[in-house]
C-alpha cells in the first residue's frame, strides 16, 4: 500500500461533511423564514378595542371578546379591530393593505370597514359584523399560510443524480475490487484495495456537489450587484421557466402616490391671489388630496401668507373654508350642484377629459363660480412601459391586477401595453387569478408591493416584492427589487436562464470527468498499458474537477443582464 497518502482521504472526508452541514444549515434557515410574514400579518390586529355598552359607557375589552353586533369606537390613528359597518361619525381610512391604493377612503354611516386598516384623523363608531377567523385580515393570514405550506421542497437536479450516482459508483468500486482480487496477478489483494479506494476517491461527488451551489452563490451576488435580492435558490431555478408575469398596479407599475397632473384656472380669475388662497386651505385640510395639491403649489413658487383659515369637512363632497369672512370650497361635482356654483364651459370640458383618463378631479370655487380644476392621479413609472416590452420580447405575457376602478385600470393597461387586467380586485381575487393561470399550465411570476398582494405572492411560482413596499410583501416574496424598477424583472429572468445554463454545464463536465476517470481508476488501462492510477493522482484530479466547476460558475460574474 506504499504511496497512499492518508491526507487524501482526510481532505475528501472534510469536504463531503462540510457540504452536508452547509446544506442542512441553509435548509433550516429557509424554514425559519417562512413564518416571519405570518407573524407580521397577525401583528396588524389590535389586541384591545373600546366597546360601547348598552348604557352608553365606554369599556376597553380584548378584541377576542368582541361579538358580532357589538358597537365599537375607533379613535384617530387606531387600527380597525374587526370587520363592520359604520353607525355614527365619519373619517378617512387607509385601506392600502386591502386595495393597495395610496389614497385614503372616506367612510360615513353605512360604509364597510375592515380589520387591520388604519383610521386617519376622524373618530367614529361601527357595528361589528365579522370577528375572529371570519375577518378579511384573518382570511389573508390563512391563505398565506396555506400557500406557503403547499410548496413542495425544491428537488435539485444534482439530488436526483446523486441518488443513482452514489450506489452505481459503489457497485463499480466493489466489482473492480473483486475482478482485481480474482485476476491472479501478483499482490492481487493490494491491487483490489487500491482499485476500490481510487474509484471511490476519483468519483467523490465533489464536482457534482459544487455544480449547483457555486453557480447559485455567484448568481445571488450578481443579482445583488444589479439591485435584485434573491432569498433562495428556488426562485432562480424556476424563473427561467416563467411564461406569465402578473403585476400589481399601484406602487409597482405606477408611482404609488397621488400627484397633481395639472391645474387649469378660470381665465377671469386672479390666479396669483386664488393660488395663495388654495394653498392656504390645502395646508390645513385633512382631505387625502390636500397634501399633493399643496406640494404642487409650493413647487410652483406660490407664496402663502394667509394665517387665519378655518376648514370644515363636508361629508361625501369635500371641504368648506372661511377666509376673511368669505367662503371657499374644494370638492367634487356634487358639491358644485349642492351649492349651485357655476362653472366655465372650458373648465367643465377639461374636467370631463381628465375623468376619462381616470384622473381624480377636484374643483376650487367660491360661492359664485369655479376658479380652477385640479387633476390628480397616480402616474405610471417611466420604466414600466419599457419593462413590459422587454417581457413581451422574452415571450412572456403580462397581466395587471389592481384594487382601483375600471377606468383607471383600463387607462394604465393601455398605456403600458399590458395583455389583460382585473380592476377592483381584492386580495382573494388576486390569489384566485394566480391559481387560475397555474391551472392553465402557466409558470407565474407575481410582482407586488403591498400587504394586499401577500396572498398572491405566496401562491405564485416566483414571487417578487418591490423594495419600497411593505415588509410583509418582502418577507413573503422570494425576490426583492431594491429600486422598484420593473426592468429588473426581465433581468432577473435572464439571470435565472444564465444560472440554470451554468449549472447544466457544470453537471455535464462533472459527468464527463467521472465517465472518463472512473474506468481508468478501476484499472481498464492496466491490461493494455500497465498503467494503474495512483490514489494521490485521483485526489488531485478530483480537486481539479472541482476547480473547473467553480471557475465556470465564476464566469457568471462577467455576463451582462
């Protein structure tokens, strides 16, 4: 047995054990991450709520003790504890966790409210309709849990190969040992043991073991350099098969916040003076569109030096303001009709055009006439149109889901050249849409940024969160786009294709190496040439195969996306 160095065996053993332990570590880490999104969703439910007793007294109780029919009080800034119907008061509520829309929704008597949504500045009472596991938030939590739990563990190609490769190599090693033992040559037992050891060393599946993880590690680093954070290998392995991409509208395709498109003024109005008045009112108003209008006017260098402004909310219509004993109004067309305020034909035509383009229109007027029409909308990102085109070039169909109205959805879908869309979609609708595509045999990628997207993200084959979105969407998703630039999605798909191609190349060369090396290690050349492979050389060859696999994986760093 001279010439056999025990270090060869120690090194091989150490490498194998290291990869086994590393695999276990990554597996446990992946399992621990699956519950974090659910914990954050559950955290959206308040623990206590103020209940109104039959005698009118207020009592703080646990949300778990709320029964359908109970009357509850919601104060400014508080989360809604259960689903219900407003019975007294009014307010604006942030329902972005359900609809994904940035603008708060006005609530008045008979309006529906949902658990987990956030009350803004008003206070109101409502009747509990659905409690516990019946609330919409509870259903979202349930669906995320089910969708995450239903995913089968990823079966790497190398795992399937190893299941066959390892026993075959052991059999070959034993056969070669037996053949050498019964060959009748000198030192038959020594040659037999050498053949067995050499076959096992040269066939040590280091190259096979490195083929997948090295390519994935390099790809994850490559993705990070390009603003694509990849949480696990599963998304990289599947993304290259994607043939349908589903996009949320607000915050994904669009900017996710209302901005003023334009303000058209009455030609007969003192624009400078009324701009000051409009800015003064919007600075103190609690209406959701007040802030973008105020920001627009400030950026237009409007100077506001009015100190005494009294603003009163007009439920369902807008606001009324009093400045120097004169009344002004900012609101919708219903407010104009209610106060019988006249509007110039040119302004009326402008308002109709903006509404057709799905913009929100607000009128600024005094008691006699409208002075300006304000057009507000959630603008599409400059990169979204190009991203959709790139996806189409890759042969991928693009769909859009949104909680917004039909007109807004149709306008955005048309502008971005999206194949199909669904408007007024609730979280369950988005989830069902993804499942329907999957039932049609599609491999679906979903990109979203809100809590309302978490069900659909969990259901999708590849889930992508936009980096400026909610923590829950990011936790559920397997990929995160840091910049919220949709052009990163086709880049991620290209990265997946490059990664899978590299893995296949690695496995190919690892197999070529084994197909050539194992017969030589078994001694097939000995009868012809007298050559018998030394275990030390086998160990070196094994190391060389591993280096070649790693080197091939590192080539990914220099590929362009």
